[in-house]
C-alpha cells in the first residue's frame, strides 16, 4: 500500500524547470509530517508514501516554498508568492497523485491528476 505523490515545477517566466524548491507533505487529519524534501534539479518530485493504516478520509497538505526560489533567482519584492499550498485526499493507497505547477513570482497555475475512486 504505497502511493506516490509527484509534481513537476516549471518557471513560467522563462520556461525552465524550477528545481530545488522545498516541499513538505503533512497529514492534516493527524498532524503528522509525511515528508519534507526538495524538487530535484529538473523540478521533479516523486515521493513514495506508505498509506498502510491511513484512513482513506484523511486530508493532506502539500506546500511548495516558492519565495526562496524567486529570491535565489534575484527576484525580491513584496508581492512574491511565498508558498503554494494544495490540499487533497489520497483515498486509493496504491495510486499516483500528480500535481504539477507553473510558477511566476506573483502567481501560479496548477492542476491535479488524482484518480477517481
């Protein structure tokens, strides 16, 4: 019973991969930190999540620390999106939950490929 949480972050200002962004996943129902990691250099994440014993009704929050990414690129102003947060459920313990993002300093676009149950 291992799900996969995955993402791909792209820099919408120049079309490159947005690598190195800190990411964390928390189970909102229990308060447990599931993982804390970083996007790889290619802006990709694929993290196995053991859902054995988890309640299918649990809610999760994945957060991407985007403010640090922009500051590292020399972009700093008071309208930066500091963090992108997505909340979702993982009712299928063997599924892949994919949430890619296209980022800009003051906005983002996301979509999700989450299987139906």
